[in-house]
C-alpha cells in the first residue's frame, strides 16, 4: 500500500516538474474542458477527449510506473509518457473552434495569451543556467574549441592524440574531431569516472603540474590544455612540456617524451 | 561552396528519393487521398524502415568498418526503391492513358475527371471514393475561386503569419546554440561513424574502442545522420546542428498540417465540402499558427516536447515526440474515419483485407513503430501504449472489437524490439 502511495507521489512530482511554470497545463486544462462541452464531432471527441483521458489515467496509475521502471527504464524518464498527449494540438484546436468567424482576432488573442504567459525557448534556462547563445560557426561549438582541437592535432601523424583539458572544453572538442581522445570527459559528470584521478588534479587549485604529467603518462596523454584562469603549481615547460600554441583563453602544450612513445607503438591504429 | 553541393545532395537523398519511393509504397486504400505530402511522408517512413534494417544488421553482424557497408548498402537500396517507385508510377500512368485513349476522343476530354474516380489502378493525388477530382493544383484553384470572400483574405493572412513564424524559427535554429550535454553523446556518435568508420563501438565521451553499446545500438538515428553526412560531405556536427533543423522543423509542421487537414477537412481522407475551401484553409492556418507560437513559447520546463523540438531537434527523443507521436495521431484520425465510413455506410464502401493491412492507419502504425525504435529504445513501448490506448477507445466508441485486435497485431514489431532490447541489454 505504501509503495502504491509512493508511486502516486512520484507521478504527481513528475507532473509538477513537467508543468514547470504551469502555464501550458492550465491552458490545456481550459481547452480540454471547453472541447469537452463544445466539441460534438464523434471522431474529434475520441481524439481530443477520450484518448487523452485514458493516457492521463494510465500516467497517474502506480502499476504503470512500476511496469515502466521494471521493463523500460529505471531512470527519471517517465515524464515522456506525457509526450503522447497532444497538449499543443488540443490548445490550438480549441483556439480555432473559439475563434470561428473571427480568426484574425482569435490569432491575436491566442498569440497574446501564449506570448504573455509562456516561456520563450530563446531565453531558455536549465535551472539557473542560461543555455542559449549566438552561434559562432555551423558546428554550434565555440570557435576556441576548434582552435584548441587544431592545435592539439598539430602533433598528429596518423595516430590518436590523447589530451587532457579543462572540463568545459571536453564538451566540445570531440564534436569537432573524434581523432582527439580525452583523458576524461562527460563520463565524470555522468558519474562513472574512467580516468585515474586526472580529473581531480585538473580541477584542483592550484593544478599540480607534475602530478598531472605523471598520471598523464600512465594514460598515454601527450597533449595538455590549460585555461588561462587556472592557477598552475609550476610552469609546464619546466617539466619538459613544449608549447604548441595559445588561444584567447587557453594554452596548449605537448609532452615530447610521451609523444615519441605513442608514435612508436602506433597508438591504437593508423587511420 | 561545399555547403551548396552538400545541400543539393541532401535534397536528392532527403527529399527526392523518399518522394519517389512514396509513389509506390503509399497505401492503395481507396479512402486515402494521395496528396504530395502524404506520398512524401510514406516514402520517408519506408526509407527509414529500410535504413533501420540495414544499419542494425551492419551493427550486429559486421565488426570492422561496418559504417561503410551500411552507407553503400543503404544508398543502393534507397536509389533502387526510388527507381522502382518512378517505374511503377510511370507504368500505371501509361496503362491508364492507353486505356483512356482506347475509350475514344469523347472520353479523353474527361480524362482528368475520370482520373479522380479512383479506379485504384494507379496513383492519383485525389480522393478516390468521393468521385471528385482533386489534385494540389485544383485544390489551390478552387481556393482561388473564393478570393472575393472574407475567409480567403483570412486564410492568406494566417498562412503568411505561419510562413513568417516558420522562417523565424528556421533562422533562429541556424543562428542560435542551445547547450545540451546529450549532444556529446548523439552528435559524437554520428561523427565517430563518419570519421572512424565504426558504429557504436567507440566511447563517445573520451574516445577509444569499446564493446558494442547495447543500450543504444538499436536506436540508430545518429547513424542516419551519419549516413546523410557521408553522402552530402557535410561535417556530421554541422549537419545535425545547423542543417537538419532546416529539414526537420518544416517536416514536423508538414505532419501537423496533415493532422490539421484531417481535423478541418482539407487535403484529407474525406474533405468537408459542406464548408467553403477558404474557410477550411483559414482554420488550418490558424491551427498551424497556434502550433508554431506554442512551439516557441511552450518551453515551460525542460521536459516538454516543444522544448525538445526547438532545442534538441536532431536528437532521437525529440524526433520521437514530434514526428512519431503526431504520425500516430494522424493514423488514429484515419482509422476512426475509415470505420465511421464503414459503419455509417456513407459511401457504401467496404473494407477489404488488403486495405486493412495496407490501408489508412494500420500500415502507417507499422512504419511509425519501426521509426520510433530508431529514435529511442523506449519509443517502441510508448508508441505501442499510444496505439493500444487509441484502438481500445476507438473499439469501444465504434463498438468494433476488431479495432483492438488489429491494434495489438500492429504492435508485434514493438514486442520483438523490446524483447531484443531486454535480452541484449
């Protein structure tokens, strides 16, 4: 009994999270009620009223969530059930039905309600973080990530280059060139770290350069990228790293000793 | 310049070939009006089903350089299917013209009209069963006849507004970056396929070979983008993030146009001739305007399908929510109309076994079920749930239990997919 209540509670919190500001669901509820009363066509009633009613019921039922978790996904993806309900189409159809005969006034009124109460995707945020920015190139990654990737690739002679770089760069470099391997990447954020403590060293303040190189050599890392904002324990060149180049916010080095070794073993395979 | 040649190649592989395929693989049910957009939607879906089969076979049965095998095999099949489509269509037209020619000069003047009667022996862009000729051009011309009416002006303004909204969305899709961590997985999987020649056998986050990624291996949508990148020569990341929204957003609206057409009786399986064409066109125009405004302002949380459409357009889950689901809704509308026709006997038309299998709705469900498996592994469970819920309701409303039986039967591919997914995971 308690697990049924737990699942019900989970469903309600999923619905609240999906609703966000609540505007879309409120507008949908109003449209639904209006169509329930005003829509007389049998086929449209099945489409806009009865099928969504079954889906809402299924969404809220604890056994459905239990089945979903057991068979499909134990993660928090149950909200996708709500994608099956045509929220926008129901609102749009209600708008068309309401504005019958006065469609242009209807367009202005409906647009005004949606614009004033809705949330524009072009100001979208994830939590408090703004996720929208202007594109700098067709890849939709920062120009600087391309510059960094090109600098790292300077030492590429047909083998793979494994590089260590600040976390923010790991999101972009492999979207430009998959010949650049990384010491750590998004798996750190996703919670299944593969690196041998390099992430911790790289994110420490200051960065222990020698410790990073020592650990890097265990992982066949031959390229190092440091952000100008990072505080380093020593100048990397003191430990034999050679500067490949700089960008506005990053400095790129390579480790000649490790590079020699990587080339000698044809790191992974030639292209 | 490379983007121009790339764009031309994309138009060929993404628009022309699927449309030609659709000429032969669009259902032959008499009650389906084979308008251009319906032919294209079926051709595209059929192409996707073939890609699913080819790519999954390559992923599981070829270990090295499997992507090149996939590209070669699918490109050949795609072209063959399109050639077959054109050949069959041309053959049917030829047979039809010969037959008309044989009927004499008197009947030849009626060729266009009789073409609309839908003998079923060839593909027409018309509503067979209604006895009225309707092709796209005639549809527009009948609309133009009403240009003196207020509804006509409304329709023109509403469609112009929708055109403006769509153009704005496309402009923003090209010039705006939406940061999303999942791109590091999906986009990079496409890029790995084109740059390393392997599918799902490299760790996308950091690189390096790995075991086959079973969780995603059946959801081959990133490989479809990789295929398009390979044949067009456009970098996979640029293709996914800049080029594909230019196709996917209009395609999503094309599907909603088909749904809107069904609701308001425009270019649908049964047009509502009791109302003027301009009035119906204005209704669909307002529907499309509201849909596109909601797409922009429906970003009320990070979970809504509107948000996914605009910020993750090229990801399988966004395509599932915004392409697969509306297509199933379209099928639901078709099926309800078809059975309504049968029950009420409006046209006296009976549903044959072949039209049950290849007719409105059921065949669409089959193709969408395969497509949803390409989008996301859990997509097949969702589409099965939606189809079964819709069929259950329709069966109750129409008092016809067979609707539920057919609904379960078309979900057999979903059951097989889920079984494979659970066993392999």
